[in-house]
C-alpha cells in the first residue's frame, strides 16, 4: 500500500515537472522570435544608415543613393497633427466620463470609445478618404493627421479617464468644500494632479500611431518630395517601408530596413521607459 | 466661465465622439449602397471578384479572413496561454515578472508593417521550404505565412489578459489546494484555469477581433489573390487586405463601393467580437469583486 502511494506521488511530481517544462518551452520560443526580429532589424537596418539617409529625399525608381528625409519629416508632421487634434478632445471626453460616471449616456459613450479603439485601422483610412480626400480632390498630410487622430482619440480617452479616476476623491472634495466651482476644481486641482499621467499616455499614443500604415494608405498616400504642406500628399516611415519592400531593388530593401530600425528605435525609446515607470507606480 | 458652460463643453466633446462613430457607420452604409443594390445578399455568397468584368462577390475574402484568423488563433493559443500562466503564476521575483511584462509590451508595440517586413524575409522562405517538402506550389506567401505572423502578433493581448486574470484568482483557494497536497500543476489546471475560464474566453474573442482586422502584415504576406482559397497553402486575401491592396487602384465606382461593403462587414464583425469580449471581461470582473 505504501509502496503504491509513493509510486503515485512520484508520478504526480513527475507530471508537475513535465508541466513546468511544457510551460517554459513556449516562453523560450516567444523570447527567441522577438530576439530574432530585433536582431534582424538591427543588423539589416544599420547597413542603410549614413548621413544621406537622414538628410536627402528619396530618389526616383532605380536610381541609387538618396535617403528618407521626406518620410522622417512627414512622420513628424502627421503625428504632431494627430496629437494636436486628439489631446484636447480626449481630455474633455475623459473628463465627461469621470464627472458623470453614473449617467446612461456615459456608459454608452464608453462602449462607443471601446468600439472605436477596436476598429480595424484600415476602416478609418477609407472613411477619411471619403470625407476628406474626395472633396479636397487630393491626398493630403491633413487627411493623414485626421485619420491618425481617429486612432489616437479613443486610445487617449480610455487611458486618461483611468488617470482621472485615480486622482484621489479627497482632492476634489476638499476643493468643492471650499466653495470652488467644478470647473475651477478641474483646472486647478484635477488636471495638475493628472498631468504626469496624461503626458505618459500621450507618449504611448504617439508611439502607437507613429507605426500606423493602413490609415495612411488612402489619406497621406506618400510622396517622394520633402514637403511640409498640409494640403499635399506626404510620406511617412511606415509608408516608405511598405513602398520600398514591395519594390524589386536591393538598395530600396536596405532602406526599408533602415526605416524600420529608425521606427522601432523611436517606438521602443518611448514605450520601454514608460512601461517600466507604469509598473513601478503600480507595485 | 461657469459650471454650466463647463458641463456644456464636456457634453459637447462627448457628443462629437458619438456623432463621429455614427458618421463612420453611416458613411460605410451609404458608400456600399450601390453594391447592395447590385447584388443584395448574394454579395456575401459570390465567389467571383473581378474588377475587369465588374463582378464582385465577397465569399473568397470572408473565407480568407476566417481561415487566417482561426489558424492564427490556434497556433497562438498554446504559446500565449503558457506565457500568461508563467507570468501570472510562476514568476514570483519582481525583477523577472517586470522583465517579462516589459518584454510582452515590446512585442505589442512593434508596428504591423515591421512584422510584415520580418515575415517576408524570415517566415516566407521557411514556408516555401515546407511547401516544397509537402508538394505544394512553393509560393512562400499565402494563408499560412500570414497566419504564422498573425499568431505572433496576437500573443501579447492574450498573454497579458491571461496573466491579469490569473493574478486575480484568490490566494485562499490556491492555498487551500496546496494545503491539501496538490502539486503546483494540479493547482493550476484544477483550480486556477477553471476559475479564469471566462477571462480566457474574453481573451480569445479580443485577440480574434485583433486578428480579423489586422491589415498591413497580412497584406504583405497573404499573396493578394482574389480566388477562393482551398488550403492553408493557398494564396488568399482577407477583408482588410483586399481593401489595402486594391482601393487605390480601383477605377470604377462599383469596385470602390464593393470595398466599402467589405469594410462595412469588417466593421460589424469586429464591433460584435469586441462588444461580446468586453461584456465577458466586465462580467468576470464583477463576479470577482
């Protein structure tokens, strides 16, 4: 009897160890894949980097040389535009949600914001095409910025709302008990308390939209020239990666990797420190 | 400035969001009307998509979308569930668990077009070798390549959700199991996993929503063929990838309208999966409080 139960115990222990190993293998696979991806981007991307890469516009089909300055400038313009549009709207909507948590319309609004956030970004692209590119009869940096803002607004609204909810209720109550109006309470107490969090989520939002391609295909469209005009088509880093890797030229492939390296570095430089900070404040 | 105006401004902003959402839906419906008038419901069952003969049926892309997403989900689940369980239950040291969560966030923040770039140069040649070995035409690109990369892309969502709900399993019932002599594996499979099954179901739906609408990486890897896929080695297209690859080249209004109709289908499907997924998350949150 005792021999039999110790055999059972051994079997259970062996099963337990096997389970741990089975869990560890996928983790190793996932770590390996990410390592492979980052390594490949770095090794292939570094080869493309030189002064021209950052300072010259792209050359026409098949001509060697040139750079991706037009896409770098375009990315900055389109992303800034989207941020300028999104931030005020997102703060106001998040305030609405935080000030009226019990209203039915606020609950509907939250469902809508979540739905917008889950919307495939290509849909935003063709809708903005219909709204802006068709009437203006031209692809434009402006349309690209608006399309990206549709991705950014729901993202910022949900994260900023959470920040407002985390501001201690006692702050608000203290201000209100002194007879301060609601709007002064928001401007003087809530917003300053939430400011670091708002900046943090804006940073994450910028990192997210900087890599978006699908909403820009039919709005910003891309352009080989260095341009800062909002009414004209403009290229961005993701657009140039997509355009270049589809081409048959090795030189362009290499530039696509260079652009990918630039984009990934930018995104990770923002997200990694912010994710580290987020975890610290939580724990 | 007074409080009345303050609340009016806030309500105005809220209204703008509601109107925008309604306007997006309205635009999709209005712009796809010509297609609905031309085909009615047979648009959903039509097997031909030919801009030259002006014939548009969505079935190949519906099949392509479902096939790619489900294969991706199937490939992804064992990986993401394991990562989630390890993060939620096994990594006790704060350093390791933070490192793992930063790592998973890294995976989530890499842009789709970069996944596509990596997939074209890494996954496609591997799939090509597999196709040669299995006796299929060695395109490399196709449903399988798209699904493989998609599987990696949805890991972070499923893994972080699993680890979140895993951490919410009450210590009392886990300690109870351990006190009765259960091994860690018996505790995880017997107590924790059944406890979080609704969370896992929600995670599956939310990642499915992601997979259905994912555009760039899939467009770069799926081969962009408009005929019906007949195996996972076939070239294909998803609702999103056909719009991405053909919209700028569309010459007729009907072609453009047909793509608006595809986008409308995508809108409805992703809206429903998200809604149901979030309902389940909300319910399990309420039940656990």
